[in-house]
């Protein structure tokens, strides 16, 4: 099997995974809106949790994956690792946009403000801007090896930030609520809400996998095309 055939096969796999995850996502939304009770204190606004928390978790996981792959790339210098790291970063930025949009929509009716410069919100905005810079840098640097090295350094910086962002609600005074799932005690949520939230997280992780797989395949095809153009010139 040629490199082109492998890349096209990877793209088709990503398309199938994405289609399945989008159908599942529609089911999660129906469950959240119609079959999950309204929170007694926050009211209907709380239901955006089932989008905001999963996209926030998935975006930070995407940045962490980018950082881990970047570390491995610096050790092995395998261009496939660089492509995978870049794909994860790009999908993470897309999910971060959803996170930064849904957060204020939830915060306005609950906190009384769209935005506040507390530690959790500021650090999530910072990591988003860091990876926007990551993507801009990749477009600006022409040499592929230099681009991969610079990208790896930024990816590792993001990896360091991810656990710090999780700890901000414990280290600083913040309006942002404590984590619902990642906490020392049991999740502080009724079972029916917890099932909806976990289902949403699982679906968004599947969607992440589908997006990353497709983006990786596109990058592989682009690299192959550039190599063919160099040989023909």
C-alpha cells in the first residue's frame, strides 16, 4: 500500500468516526434537553454544562496530547509525530473556541457577568492564544524541520499549562466552580445528570478522534504533494 493510499484510508476512517460521533452528539443533546432534569439553583442555564464541560475537557486533553507528542518528536524526530501533534493542536483550538463561547453564555445568568479575569478563565484564554500562535507559527516557518522543532517547544509549554489550569480553582479564589468529576470525593451530581455529562464527554472525545484523524490525513497528503512537486521541479 502506497503512502497516498494509506493517507486516503486514514481520511475515510476519520470521516466515518466523525459521522458516528455527530449522530451520537445529537442523541446526547436530546437527552440533555428533554430527559435530564433542570438544576434547582441554576435553572435552565445549567444545561449548557453538557456542552461547555466536555469541550473544555477535550480541548485541554488535545493540548496535552500535542505536548506529549512534541516531547516524543524531539526524542525520535519522526515527522508523523509532528503531524499528529499539529492535528491535535488545531482541533484543540477549535474546541477551545466552543469552550470560550459557551462559558460566558453559562456565566452571565449564573454569575451576573459574561467574563471575569480570574485565574481559571484567564489561564484558559492564555492557552488558547498560545496555540493560536502555534498554528500561526507553523504557517510562517517554511523549513519543515525547523517548523517541527519550534512547534514542539510551544506544544511542551502547553502541556505544562494544562495541569496548572486544572489546579487554579484550588490555588486561587475564583468564580469558576470546582471540577465536578476530577475531585477527591465522589462526583457532586445526581446520577441522571452524571450519565448525561459522561455521555457527552465520551461523544466529544470520539468527535476529537474523528477530526484529528482527518486532519492528520490531510497533512500527510499535503506533505506528499510537496515532495512530488520538489521531485518534478
